């Protein structure tokens, strides 16, 4: 039951927000080899003075915090991170140096919904 929270200084339209939540869900589902029913995505926009990224160039910035279940290999996490960076660079025109992905891994039982508690990850 991953939670993907995107903080950005880009101000997307409602349509762009829907496209982004769908794209992040689809990328996560495909690359992490899971179902979409339990993927949660949030987009939070901020004024440019409310966010900083040390190596950023001129333009908007974005950071994706990905709270995921522990166990997926580095290569899988890296592939997802790069896919998100590619999507945000292409679709929202956020420069690649201005994009960051942060993974926080949790034991399965730390991720839960009203009807289920996550289990341990297995390939």
C-alpha cells in the first residue's frame, strides 16, 4: 500500500493533476509489479519560495516522497524513480536537476487501509 506524495513548485491544471496521479499509479504498478487498487497518490503545490533543492537550476522543482513496503531491490526502485523523473521532465517541463525521489521503506504491517493490513513483500 504505497503512498506517493509529490511536492512541487509547478502549478498544474486539474487535468495535469489527474494525468500525473494516473501516470504515477501506472508507473508504480508496472515497474513495482503490483496492483493499482492500493496505490495512493497526492500532489501538493507550493510557492517557489517555500521549497529549495540544493542543485536546482532555474525553473520549478519537485520532490516525490515514496513510502513503500520494504523489500524491493534497488534496481526496481531506481527504475521507478527514473521513470517518474522522465515523466515530470517531459510532461511538466521540470528540469531534471530539479527533481528528486526519496524512498522510505516500511514493514508490511505499517501500511494499512480500512479493509486490510499489508503483508511482507515477495517477488
